[in-house]
């Protein structure tokens, strides 16, 4: 403690002097933040939110204060398929949670939170991915994602976007669990910045550690059925192979390996990354995937709200097509009208 009754600390990389004896909760309130909406790491250790009003800030402390940032479905009309199961009861389950919408959308790249919220509503998504980022302590009144997309109504899926090693991904998700209590998370560990391809060695290591800590990781990976099986054995609750590089919009480049992953997995499989148009989403669903995750395809469309609605319809159509069972492909024509009685 200094002579003037203050202590020197670092908050989100900024050096500050604050009154000695403050608790972390009091410090957050002095910064204009709401402790209940935050997760705090003190000297690389997550501080349980229930103790924020008890832990005293000490001289030399390094604090990371984070929150989530942008990073109901209508029944489908139709009859009965799949041995009498109605179309609108075709749900899917991951880590014990059941959903009707098979479209997961990201929350990055929108012009503002209002547009983001409108796109989520148009998509019918029940899950959104969210990034865990530092709170802007210089502007505590800045809008937050939770003010526009209610986590009590939409499932937040914290992700590790931007992490290039297992340690940073694990650290991020530990903070995410403290911030919102979520154990269902999306893990991605990238290999390098140009392609944003996953580093599978680091991804597998992080999956094992997180699963052992009680997390339920949905894991972004290469479109390799062997790697997918290893992730499942390590504790992944969903396998999420890329269709093409993140943000490329190239569509599913290798349908064969995606289908092999689907056939071999005992957990849900969702295409993650590369979707650019509604037809790309339909293709993924026709391969038997349990769902599609996308962000850029909607956020960077000329009309994101309209594209969100298109993606909703495409995912539903692709799923119906897969369940119906497509006709066999033939090398030659086969008339659809009968030839008997031809005039």
C-alpha cells in the first residue's frame, strides 16, 4: 500500500491506483460495472462470483474482467415421416439439452446489436455463439450483448475464437463458466492466422482437460473422420468439422469426409465454418448432419435479416430431404409418365 492509502493494480492491461481495502465487487462498481454480469480472474486464478464482495484487491494484483460479446422456432408444416414422428417433433440433443432449431448462429460482424438480435429472431436459432472478451473499463456504459439477446431465452455457447493454444482456450472457458455458469461450450484452437485451420494436437489436448473439468465441449475440427473419433473419445459432446475455411463462404468442399464423420460418430455432428449460401446449408443437412453453425454468411449478407430467414428455411428443407431419403441416381433417363396407353 502506498503512503496515500492506495494500491497499484492492473485491470485489463491498464495500470490503475485505487483505494486500499476495496473488494473486487466494490472496484467493479467504482468502474461503473455490474458485478453480477462479470467474470474476474485475479493473478491467473478465476475468482468465484459468489466471493467478489469478499476478496480484497491487493497491491500488484493483475485483474482480468470479462463479459460476453458478439462474436423460438416455428413448426414446419407437413405430415408424418420417420415411422409416424411429426415433422415439428424432430428434435436433436447435445449434452442432455434438447433443441428444435438445428441452426446455430454467431454474434460477430453485425453493424450493431439491434441487427444481431433481429437476425437471431429471423433465423429461429435457439443457440448463439458468443466470444468472451475484456470489459471496456473506459466506457462501462457501452451496450452489452446480453441487453439485446436474452440468455434466459437463447442458449449462449461461449467459444474460444482467437485462441491459438490449449492454455488460452482453457483459461477463456474457465472465465466463461464463471461469468455465466455454462458448461456447454464451443472449443476451437487455431493453428495460424492465415487459414484459421484448427491445430488438432492442441485441440485434442484442450478437449481432454476441459472434459475432465466437467465442461461439455462442442469441438471445431478438421474434416477428418479419424480426428473426429479421437475427439469423441477425449470427451467432445459434439463434433464440428469445417466445411471450408472460416469466413470463406466457399461451401462444403469435401462431402465425402463429412458423411464419413456422420456415419462414425455417436455424438451430434454439425458443419462449422464455410457456409456461404442457403444451398450450402441444405447440402450439409442432406449429408445427415445434426445442424449447421454459421456467422459470416448471415452477418455479411446485403440483407442479414432476410438471409437469416433463408438459412432457417434451408436447414429445415435439408433436414426434411435427408429424412425423406433421396431417389437413387441413374446414368440414363427414366420417364416419370407411364408409356402404356400412349396416344
